[in-house]
C-alpha cells in the first residue's frame, strides 16, 4: 500500500492553532485517503492532518480560507464534500457552560459578517449525546446572538454566509465564510432530504442531491430517458419536474409510477432500445454496471440528447480494500472518456452515494 493511502493522525498543538490558517475537510469515511491525495497539489509540503472523526479532517493550510476555497475550485475534487474554516479553537468541558463559551467565540466573528447578507449557523457535534446540549440549541443560541449583533437575516436553506461550528467532547472549532466557499450549503456536505409519501426508493435522494449540488435546472417541459429505470425512483423525481419520461428496463416498475400518465415503460435493456430511440431533453443512468460500461452506454446515448440537454449518471466504483485503491483512477478515466462527447459539469461523491460517484453532463 502506498504512503498516500495511509491515514495520517498527527496531533495538533491546539495552543498555537488559533495563530494558523486551518480548515475542516469532510469526505466519505472510505474515501479519506483519496480526499487527501486530491489536496496534495495545493502544497509543497503536505500539512499536518488530524482526523477528528471518520471522514472529518483538520488541516493547517497556511493560507486564507478564501484562497484555499478558490484553489479547491480549480482542482475540482471528487471525493471532498465540504470544507469549513477554523478561525478559533477552544476548550469545551461537556457542560452547559459550553454554550457561553460558544457565544463568546461567536462574538469574535460578528465583525467579519456582512449585515446585508443572510447567514446560518451550522453545527456538528461529534459523539452526539455526550454533551448536555444539542445541535439545534447551539444553532438557535448563536443565531439569535449574531442577528442581534449584526442585523443580518437568518436563512438556513440558502445562506450567503455561514458560521461553521464543530464540537468534540473537549474541543470546539468555529469559523465564518461565504456559503459558496464551503463546497456545500449543508454542514459536512450531509445533504439531507425528508422522506416523502409515495417515495419509491432511497435512490431518489441521489438525483435530488445531484440537482442541488451541481445547480442543475431541469427544463420546465420536455422528455427524459431513464436508463435502467426499475423500480422507478429517478423516474418519479423526473415526473415531479413535469417531464415526460421513457423508463427503459425489462424489470417491473413500482405500481405507484408504472401507471402514471407521462410515464412510458419500455421493457427492454437500454442497449437494445437506444438504436431506434428519439431525442430527449434529459438522460439519466443509475444502472448497476461497471463504470467503464456505464460510460460507453452514456456515450452511445449522446446522439439522442438534444444540444444543451442534461445527463446524469452514477459511476459504480470497485469494492473491496484492494480494488477500491483504483477508485480515483477509475473516476479520472471515466471523466476523460465522457469529455469526448459531453461537457462535464461536475463529478462528486455525494452524501447519498455509497460506492459510487455522480457525474453531471451537458451536451454541446
């Protein structure tokens, strides 16, 4: 195993951390080594890393957070879901008095906030249940304080600026940034959706998250092709956006979507259906197949996607400790190949992905 796949755990001197530029980086637990590798081009000497929890790393970057965020945008990492600045590190005791400590730290950030921009406080608690307070308590307490100090309006859904808080059993970390700098408007990139009545599968969350993270706008009207549609979760999401959907799969669709007006179920495998297929405004592919096969199928479907049309697919990654070491290579090869037929809008291992990466494409 290469050194790049080792999991560093270097102790920080938290007494000096406040004099450094530090960030919290979040990723899937199984992709920690890949996330670190994605950041290596940013540093001549890789910084100290401490894993505060599986999938949450603390790094000393030596650069302002805005510069670090811009650098991340340039390298377009796949496995890093969320970043947040650490502008203060402080001791916690696991007592209710921690709330006063957090308020004191938040007061120090108020001068960095812009009154004309909305804000949200986003808190993560590691080892939740150990402290005598909850995430919502911290969020509400600090939000009330910062609103009274700055006059900025609260917007928890699409904040323009974010106060990020992370608490362990004995340490707290806090920082403020623009929402666009964090790679996700959800703390830790944990983009959560409420389960709806009539929901067919959890796979629906993947498509909803992709639309949000890649800032994709589906056409108000038009047609969509759902390749390998069964049981129909992605078809249901597309219908919610008022698209007419051709759902291709030899297997049955869920009865809740099978007979819906606007859904045409083609009982064929996609490879057989495509040669005589019409053109579509949107094509999606969440089929369980090897990533390279999925890419070739999407390239085959490219001729049936209108210019400017959107495509979304999930790349199923190798599993098992040895095979998974190839995941970054598999993703790079897939993106390079897809670039021959599409503009690649983005590729990300989303919160609702498991052993896969979601790719957003546009025909041009």
